[in-house]
């Protein structure tokens, strides 16, 4: 293991596993040996704040004239915190892509993340292709996530194969292997144990609990899944993935519709831009539009 990965190992591990408080604490106490590592450390710290939706911290701390890596962290926070600026930010990035001379994997990762949040997956992948995959497992992992969103499990498997060849034991590689298993329905028990192993070695997080629950749902182990999702919601009652998974699980368990409706209302209130919520709203609007064409027949 290189000196760089040694120095930032605990910070990155906490970030990858979704333990964002620990990542922030780790970054704040960490003394690194080189300026480049200082910048990378700050990037992971501020990305942890973004994951907690603490966009103001990032926008206050990072000035617009900051270095590229921090500038793109700031741009991501600006994008996520301001609905009125989203189209402007993406349009500006679009105009720069042709001439954007960016080779640093962290810069590429952050730009691609903006496109992923904009659900512009094709452009996100084009951005990621600008980096040598051997220099950034995290860029490869983001590509895996995108392929899974696009239901291209075949391409996700190819990307994971590259990651395995580079470093099979890396946490991000192990997680990517499990994500593909979870999405394909293959080796679900192996995926479950991967998430459990990380929880045992480091600490259980909402992200790990959600992933374990999905593995159990897909195996028909609904009671076990319910326990995991309840723990996830106890840790973070507003976690969208936990709420969505609980809605799915409630269907399997035959729970009263009111139980799921409460979660749906909460999702609409606090995560209006989540793809699930937008898709549900579109379906509801379409149903209303179609139903207006039909009227109950009136008897003679």
C-alpha cells in the first residue's frame, strides 16, 4: 500500500461506507505530509458535508477562486443547494467540456457527479472516460453505478472486472462487486456478507444497512429486511433509500397502504428531486390526465 493510501485510508474508508461524521472528524484531525494530500483530504471532508446536505459549510469555506479540486466541490454544492442555478451550471459545464483540460481524477469525479445528479448519465460517462481507470478506482466505481442505473449490468460487470485486476481487496472494489451482485440477483448472499463484513470491520452505516436489506428482499427474507431497514431509519429517519426500500417491503408484507403513504408523503416533502419521487409524480399526473377522459355512466 502506498504512503498516500496509508495516510488517507481511514478517511476514504469512512466516506465510502457512508460514515460521513467519522470522515469529517478524521479529516479534521489528520496531519498529512504533502500539499497534494492536504487538498485531497479537504475534498473528501467537504464531500462528506455535501452528503449530509450541509451545503452552506462548503460554500462558506471554499472561495470561488479556489484550486480546481475544491472549485469543483464548491460547484457540486452550489448545484445541489440551488434549484434555480442547476440548469445554468450544467449549461456552463456543457460549454466547457470540449476545451476542458482536466486530467486529475478528483476533478473528473466531481464533474461527473454533477452530471449524475442532473441524470445526464451519458455525459457523466464521457467525462469519466477522460481518466485512466488505473489511477482512480472511485471513477470506475461511479461508472459502475451509472451502468446499473441504466440497467446495463453487462457493462457494469466489465468495469468491475477492471477494478478487480487493479486491486481486488480495495473496499471500493468489494462494494462495486456487491452492487453488481445485488442488481443482477446473482450471489446475493455473497453481497450480503460483503456489506456485513464491512460493518463488522468498521461500523454499520445507513448505506450498508440499506444494501443488506435489498439483498434480503431479493431473497424473500422479508422479516430480516424489515429489521435492517428499521435500524437504518432509526439512524436516519429521513434517508430516502431506506424509505423507498421500506415502501417496497411493505408491499411484500401486505402492510396497510396508509403505512406506505406516510413514507411517500415524507419523501415528497423532503426529497422532491429524488428520481423515485419525480417518477412517481409523473405517473400520478399521467393517471389524473387519463382519468379525466372517463366519466361514470349515469343511469336512466
